[in-house]
C-alpha cells in the first residue's frame, strides 16, 4: 500500500501558478544526420519536417521529426559525431523515449525491426504493451500500444481510477483487472486489443 503522505494521483489539475497545455517537442543530442534520419524517418516512419542550423550553435544541424500526432522530436546532429552504443545514466539523463504505435501493426513492427537488424524485447506492462529497442545513439526507444481502447481525453481519468483500484487491491502495479474495472466504473466499453502474450518484465 502506498504511503498516505505521498502526493495524490489524480487527473485533476494541481493548484499551480500555471498549467502546461501539452508537449511541444523534446530535443536530444544526436550523432550524425545520416544515421539519425535512417532510424527515425526510414525505420520508424517519422516525417522529417524541418532542417535548420542549431540557433545556439550554427555548426550543428537541428532536425525536426513529426512523431505522428503533430508533436515534434528534434535532434542536434553533427557529421563529425559517430553513432554510439549504450546509455549515459545519471540524474538528468534521458532513460528512454516512448512513441505510440497502432496495435494492429504490432507484428509488422517486430518484423521490420528484425529486418533492420535491431534487437528488441516485448513486455506486457499491465496498462499498456511495449516493444523496446535502441536507436543509433544507444538510446532506448519504447514503441507502446494501449492494451484497451481509451478515448484520449479520458486517459488520465482511466489511469487515475486504475491507480485507486490497484491500491485497494494492494497490488504492486496496475494490471488488467484494474484497467477493466476502471473502464467499467467510468461507463466506458471494455475493448481489449489483440496483442501478443508477454511477460511483465518486473524485476528484469
């Protein structure tokens, strides 16, 4: 059971001096342009929508990719930087980037990663289903699909309800029964996507 003194989990906006309206973009220190485009445009299918100098350091190039919903992922790249392997851990470092994928394309995605020589792992995370691989910089990339059909404008509400049901159940993490219970409680249809069986990855 979670500590009663922990910050509450709720879809309601907190009492704060202002509120963000969404994610505009995330910027990553990248390697070189060719390898970055090969992974993000040619493998993941993100359109390259803008290329210009890094305005803080014009010796570098700033690449802008559309992740699929108008939200942008950008990279500072330079042709003198080779691609790398492995992450650089520590406070402030990026653990991984996660992008949404269509559950109906799951098998095609795994096949495409195999064809591209990319290793991957598949996990059932309880509230969603994920494929993990690495980009050309060694950064972990998660390709995630909701396990249940959830309207975008109700997702926070569903997750917060699943959290309450998880706590009442004294479970370590939200699982199918909590998601299904949340959808039922909120009067939403329980429609589960056909995704492959996989371990949760807990403790891996």
